[in-house]
């Protein structure tokens, strides 16, 4: 597991979204409290969003989860990344892979587990609404990921408008 935290000294558990309090720092270990239970974590599984290297660490972990098809974990890390590192050199790429993660989650989903998922009523198929692709294209039109995002939006439009009754 990867855990992230910021200046509020609260940490978000990646898998569940639960908040954990950081109560003491022992260089290589961190004491934490969750629901009145205390424990220790190895610092190597933590990303301090205030550290200079956090941007690179978080992006690498997020891409690793994406590459391993762990799309929920990738999406959570990429959401945090795009919130905290909106001036990053990886920002456009992070938006693209966030969209890709949402698309993969939509393909697996049978319920509205994310607010960015839409249901094609006729096909009973969920699909991603494309919001981060639009942000990517609007804010970073010269990025190589903008062209890829445009292609993804075309596919999203197709899924949202299937079946085409006038097609052969």
C-alpha cells in the first residue's frame, strides 16, 4: 500500500479513503492512529506531499498501479496528484491516465460507483463521461496527450450514443 499525507498531518488510506492521524515521527517509522487504535508504518510506504520528491514518487506509484491494471488505486493516486501538482511536468500525462483509469473502472462497473460514470440505458453499459480529457485538451492543447484525449472523447461519444439506428 501507498499512503499519502500533507501539512494537515492526516493521511488517506489509498484502498479505502479512510483518514488516519499521524501522531509521531521516528525517522524511518511513523506512529499512526485510526479509530482509537495506534500502530506503526514504515516511512518507505508514505508520500509526504510537502517533500520535493513527492511529485515524482506519486506519479511513479500511480503509473505502476495503472500498468498493473489496479485502476481504482491508480485513479485515487492520480486524483491526488492532479490536485496537488497541477503545475507538474507530468500533469497532462496524469490527466490522461486518470481518464484511462476511469474508463477501465467503467468497463468493470455494474453500478454508479463513481460520479464520473454514465449509463447508456439502451445498452445497459456504463462509460466514463470524459471530464478529465476535456480539461486536458482545454488546458494543455499542445501536449502529445491532448491528441490521445481527443481520440478517447470520440470513443466516449460513440458509446454514449450507441446503438446507431441509421448505421448499416
